[in-house]
């Protein structure tokens, strides 16, 4: 076979083999074979923590034949918080986070009977579906990744009480590059419930499943 023909045959064989060879990564001689890295961009977590809220209201009472109001009062709601949350990666740092929290706690406020005022407590459970935009800072292959969130939540309480709030907060995922990890988050909320202003804070630690 002449030299030009041999060169042409060798070039054709090399061109045919190149796509197949591109599927493999070869280590240096004497080094172990490089394995592909599995990347997890989405996660499911279970939020577990504390939810604390306060609300100001004007305290009034009716007693025949008078109607009287006391000074402005404040009610406090301290609760245990638990609920699932799902983060879907939309590309790059952008994520959509959808969750549903259950807050189980006690409301303590001031009751005015027209003459005197006194403190009163009652148990209450609040259901809060949430939706947030989450920006994550760091590659999915990094063990610790910070995050910032902004979004909204809806309050569903006793006796068909309804409300809603704006949410903003931050946190981080630890062991983020592994299948199982843990997250820490702090979220501030501000909005209204049953016609009254309400503000609160959520502090959560969350086991996470990455996929």
C-alpha cells in the first residue's frame, strides 16, 4: 500500500474512533481511573424549628349599655414548626421552592372587659403554604452552599382565619454534594392575619435529600 493511501486510511479510522474515545476520561499512567461525578441540583427537606409571631391590635369590649376600648395591645404566638419543602433548580443559581409548614403553639394576648385588662392564652394551629424564589451561591459539587430566599406565605388558622405574609431570609446547605445533608435557615415574615398586622421569625434545621 502506498504511503498516501496508508495516511488516508489511518485518518479515516482516527476520525471514526474519536467520538467513542471522547466518552472516556483517562488518568495519567499509574493513576486510578477518574470516575464521573454525580451532581445533585434539586432537594427535598423537612423543616423543623421555631416560629415566633406578634401582632398589635386595639382591645375593645361591649358591656350593656356601654362600648369601651382599652389601649393598644400585643398578642404573641410561640410555636413548634414542621413541614416539607421542595427546591426545584431552574438553571444556574435560580431555584423555585414550594413548601407547607404547620405551626403548633400558643397565643398569649390581652383581654379587656370594659373595666380591667388581663392576660389570656389559647392553643392554636396555623397552616402555612409557601412559595419562594431561592438563589443558591456555590456549585452543586461544593459541600457548603449558601442561599437567599424571597417569597410569600398564606396563613390558615382556627375558625377559618386567613392571612398572608411577605417572606425574606437566608441559610445554607451542608454536605450539599452528597445524597443526604442538612440545612439551616432563618426567615422573616411580615403581613396580616384576620385584618391585623403580624410579623414573625422562623428558625429551622432541616434534614435534606438531594437528587
